[in-house]
C-alpha cells in the first residue's frame, strides 16, 4: 500500500505540471507535454485507487496538486505570496495528512489490515 501513496504523490506532481501547461503552453510540443502529464497523473491516481479508498485518493491528489500549483505560481512565475495563502495551504496539507492517517487505519475491502 505504501507504493500506492507514492503513486498519488507522483500523480499530484504531474497534476501541477499539466495545470501549468494549460495556462502557459504555446507550442505543439508544450501542448503534447501537457497531454502526457494529464494522462500520467490520472493513470497513477486511478491505479492507486485500486488499493486506497477513492475519496481519500482524490482528496489527497487534489490537495497536493492545489498546494503545488500555488507554490509553483509563486516560485516560477512571480505570483505574490501572502501569509493567508500560506496558512490556507498548511491547513489543506494538514487535512491531506489527516486523511492518509485515517485511511491507513482501515483495511480496504478484500485486504487484511
């Protein structure tokens, strides 16, 4: 099950890539890269959901992707960073960690704890 969490994290990283691509892609190669990032992120998310509850996978995927996108905007594109934004990202990540901790306690249907 640990490798499934790695898949979710990698999927979230690819989500950040395709979200950036949707905003900044100008050439055919950039659009192709965006399409590949979409495919990889959803493929990994779907395969991880075979062993982790779907709702948890989706919440973690979106939470990490959102936090990563906000950080990428700030670090790569000069978007101003505000303290409120930082606190909300920390709150979001706390929720993601909490979901992971809760889902590890329960066995998924068909598996042993």
